[in-house]
C-alpha cells in the first residue's frame, strides 16, 4: 500500500490524501473544496483502477479555471502510479 499527499493547484481544495494498492484506489480524501461533491467523488472512485479514473476525469475544468478537483485527482493518481512503479 502506498499513500501520498498531493498539494493541489488552482482549485478550492488544498490537498488530496490518496492511498493506493497495486494500481487500485483504496481511499481518497480532499481537504477543502465543496465537501459534499468531493465526498461523492471519493466514494465513487474507491476500488477503481488508477487509469480508469484518470481516463474519466483528466482535463475536466471548473468554470473558467484550466483545472478542477477531478483533474487534480487525475494528476495525483499519475504521481501515485509513478511512485508505485518506481519502487
């Protein structure tokens, strides 16, 4: 199992705490942001493969911002994926 804390950029959420194991999401916790929506995202992606989530949420924008909390989750998952394969 691998845990990372990812500092988001350009969103209302400030951090994403992400735990993964063997390419699957164990848990996701957002600090800050729209609490109900982010709880929903965290619940929906639990147990999913990293790449499946990345494929679905990468590039999503929030209003006029070039990113969003789901997009930041994809970036955090890419980091977690890289750290898992580097070990």
